[in-house]
C-alpha cells in the first residue's frame, strides 16, 4: 500500500471509531485478523474486534479518536491516535479521559489490517478514570 493510500486508510479508520459503529471498525480488519490492546489477550476475527470497539463505545458514548500520524517501522506501521471521551456509560465515573497511543499495524495482501497491537499508558488511563470528576 502506498504512503498516500495508507494515510487515507488511517483517516477513515479514525472516522470509523468516531462513528460509534463497531462493525465499521471491524471492516478495516481481515476476516481472521487480530487486535491486541496492551497486555490483554488478542481479539481474533471481525466479530471479536467489533466487541472490543463496542466496549469502548458503551463506556464512552461521546468518544472521539483522532488520527495523529503514521510512523513506518521495520515490519509494521504505527498508527498514532488520541482518544477523548467521558466515562458516562453504565457504571461510569463521569470522568473525562484523554489518552494517546498507537497501534502497530501489519497490513495483509488484501489491503486490510491483518494484525494490530495497540499500546497506551494504562496507568494514566486508570488514573483519569478514578480521579474526582
């Protein structure tokens, strides 16, 4: 995939997160792709990936994800993002959270994500969730 096409792909991917449609996010992944978030077990397949997205959307109904930049790596591309949302879903704290992170993408021959390894500062995320609103 060319650099321009990958940038357009990344922009559309961030927009999919803002759409609040888990299926739109899953459509960026190959049928048997995987998405791993920090140290969690990987979600494998579009249905499982959609469930990861659904959880964030449930917990942060006003969430937005911005595309910050792409960074070529030796055998992957780092998609850098910023997540902003209020934890106002069921059982939420009401706290606003702003975190940045990245996903290391391996793109398959079909032009979709074959593997994504997401990384963000989990301690900072937890701190923002628990601070007084």
